[in-house]
């Protein structure tokens, strides 16, 4: 039953990771596509110097090239504050798009944005995949025990429940935080992640404490330490 439940949980983990990956791609798809088209469409054009005639936030930058041709460069991924009337800048124009052009600053900004988006998507997808793999492995991989409850030979390897004296099931406790011990009448104090019983806390890997359980009596016996 546990194996089937863990297998279902593993599929859920990978399904959630896939949905997160798709969400990342969808969120960055629009700006990435816009940057790609800006970069791909204008890098094949002719670069030339032009004078800024006017800058309009609603429309874009009106440019005049050396041959007197006027064109409009709509704002892409660059800022309007970078340009002012009378400045001379480099721009790209294409013969198949009369009246339209694009500034070099916008093309370079589009390339930088495209590289950043691509690198960000790859890093985020790798992080999601690695996290999902770690969680999925934890659901199926049997870890090594960090403590061992050695029993006397006369018990024949089976612990007896201290309440009902029946044989107990052998297993382990997968700990995420330390187990603390206090004598009766002692204050709780600082029962945090540190200061727990030796062997029930670790900064390197989560402890797996060897234990025995009597399910009817709800009793667990374990050994702490190395």
C-alpha cells in the first residue's frame, strides 16, 4: 500500500513540476517573442547614421537619414528617455519596409533581453527539475539508517512491546527536526533545531533513526546516538 501511495505521490510531484515549468515558459513567452522578433527582423537590415527629428511617446522616434529619407522607429524594448530631438544615432532600415526602421539601441536591448530570458528559463527549469527529482527519489529510495537498535541475542532479532509483550514491527523514523528530551518537571527551554538528542539532528543529511513500533499499543522504541 505504501509503495502504491509513494508512486502516486511521485507522479504528482512530476506533474506539479511540469505545470510550474509550463507556467514559467508562458509567463516569459510574450516578452521573449517580442525581443526575438525585434532582434531577428532588423539584424539583417542596413545600419546607417540618422538624425532624430522628433520623439513621440505614442508613436516612436522619427528619424532622417543622410539621403533625406524619413522613417519611424517604434519603441521596442528601449526607453524614450534615451533619445532627444537633434541627436544623431545609428538605426537599421530595410528596403522591404519603407517608412519604418529600428534604432541600434533597441536591437541591442532586444538581444540582451532575449539572452537573459533564455538563460533565466533554462536555470529555472533546471532548478524545478532538480527539486522534483530530489523529492521523487525521497519517496522511493530506501535510505541508510543513521542509528541501529541492537537487540540481545535471546530476543531473536525481534523487540517485544513493553505494554503487550507482542513482537513489534521493525522500521525507522525519518526525522526533519531534532528530538528533545526533558526530565519530568523540567522546563521546555529552547527546543529548537539544535540541542536535541545525539543522532536525531544533522546538518549534512536528515537522520533515519532505527526503531520498533507496536501499532495496537501506539508505542515506538528507538535508539538515538551514533
